[in-house]
């Protein structure tokens, strides 16, 4: 692509590089100049304009962005591609789910040519309907077709949206005298429905292992969520022990995500069971979101995967936290 000033008489068919103000209105950058544009510019006193001119083998920014976006999506479903505009195509979710990315492919595509770019949300990002997953931006007005083809080949199939395979969840809330009661139930329900699932039951019981074990056994949701009135502070505390009494297994207690440290994960005859910390009563981003979204979508989330969540796992402070993580803070 050639870029620079060009005499006005030679500008027809070129791409206007900078917006220009004319008596009739603003002529915006990126427009392909036709005869009428040239006449208007000349009448306004322009002797030359700064333009971009595609050379043989170059692709216009919009065509390039559209081709790369299609390659990123591959055969994936549930992702909408916007119409290209100013060298950009946005990829957005058509339904709730979890974004999965092949970072190596995206990095390789971004290394082909600085004018060819892909930006995405993080891997495993939970997204709602309409949320933006990625944006392709061609920075210049055109790029060599060979470079775009290489980037597209390297990026093929790098972006996908995984939907919830589980459809329902049950919530069990334990209660103690003077405890929080059902506070936070709405925040938990929002987490469930935000994944396209249905919370089919919310039940309250006493905070003791035997009673809770009975509720766990009776729960009918595809996923069982437990929110305890008193914090779970040990792998053999009330809620984990209740799961064992019900015949289930605790696969992980504790995670390197804050808030969310006291979460535990287990299963009962193939049904996932998630023990939620009290901090999950807040609707802010929480370790519970990371675990629930992966469990709901059938993605791996065993002890090793949870242990690997520490990098990036320092999340926002929440107003319900009884003590700040930093001494002396205002």
C-alpha cells in the first residue's frame, strides 16, 4: 500500500487518509474518493490530499478484517460477527457461555504484521448474551493479501464459545440463630441464570452435617450449591463432612482466588457439588464464578485446574469483607 500526499487530479479511486471539512459537510477518512468527491475538494481549494492507495495483492481493511474474523471462528457456533467497519469486526456472544481461546494461535497471528491485530477477553471468561469476545482491527487502510492469508491460517479456530451442558441447579442454604439467613440467594441465582441455567430449588436447613447431608441427597438439580451460615474453615467442617455423609466425595477444599478462598468442590454420584464461601453472597466477581462456569459447561475443573487459578486470582475488594487485606487502609 502506498501512503502520502497526492495531487487532487490524481486522487480519484484512492482512500482518503484524513477527514476534511468541506462547505457541504465533513468528508470522512476512509472513504474511497470518487469523481464528485474530487470536484468538491478542488472547489474547496485543495490542491492535494493525503491518501492511501492499494497495490496489487493488497486487501482493503474491511475485507481483511472480515476474512480474519471468519478464520478465528472456524466451525464454532454461538458467536456473531459484526459487519466490517473502519477495518474492524467484533465477535460477540449469541448466548451465555465460557470463552475458550488458543492463545498460541492468536499470538502467532498477531506476530505476522503489526497492521493485523486481534484482541480478546481472557481465556475461560464467562460471558453473557451480546458480550464482546474479541475484536479484529486492521490498523492500516489495507494490508498485503499474503500477510492476511498467513495470519488467518495461523488463527484458524482459535476462538470458541462453550455453553452450559448442565441445565439446572439446586441451592441449599444453612441457617444458625442470628445468621445471615437467605441473604445472598439472589446473587447466587443470578450466577446460575447468567449461564443460561435454571435454579429449580432453594432450600434452607439447620447448620449441622446430618441435616445438610439429607438435603444434599434430596437435591435434584444437575449441580448442587451449598451456602453455609458459618464459614467453612476446614476440609472436615460441617458442609464438606455433610457431603461425605451423603455418600459423596470432596475433591478440593480451598482455592488461590480471593474472594473465594474457602470454596470447596466435590461430587455425589456424578452430580457436581460446590460449597460456596459466605463472600459469594456479594454479586461482585468471585472465585465461585470461575468454578461454577467451568462446572456448568463441562470444562475441566479439578484440583490441578483450581490450583492454577492463582495468577490473576486477586480480584476486587468487596464491601462485605469484614477486614481489609491491607493494614492501615482508609
